[in-house]
C-alpha cells in the first residue's frame, strides 16, 4: 500500500462473538467516504503506525439482513463483519480499524 492510497475505516459497534482467538464476528460501520471496505482487506487498529509489526486481520465475510452477503461495505453502511487473524485481542467494542488492500 502506498501512502496516497485511500483506506477504509471501520467503527466496531457490537462484538457478537469470538468463536476462537483467531476469529471475531462484529457489527461495524464503514466511516470513510473515500473508500469502502472490501472482502479480503487487511485490517489494523487505526492508530497503529505504518509498517506495524502487528499481524493484520483479514475481512472474511460481510453480511446484512435482508440483503445477504456482499463483497464491499460502502461508506456509511453497517453490517456484520467477520475478521480472522493470528491474534484479534485488539478488536474491541468502539475500536476504529483501518482497512486496506492486502500487501503482496
């Protein structure tokens, strides 16, 4: 990711469940007007420095009734967002998360 690429921002509103240390199911709102959040995006806390050593989470599923599943959470929409990663203890209620295309 370059410094000029827009990032998506998520605000965690509800933590529904933590089925394991590697997966979190939450309800989140997309806050950024420049970019939505996409399936497969890498997610880190918004206050983590660029190049952080922390392993990012990954968006693995987004859904909302009655619409169903989708691949992009557009700006200002909210939905159930499922994240998975090596350690998701930092995903907390009211957390602000930065979403971007995964590094290759």
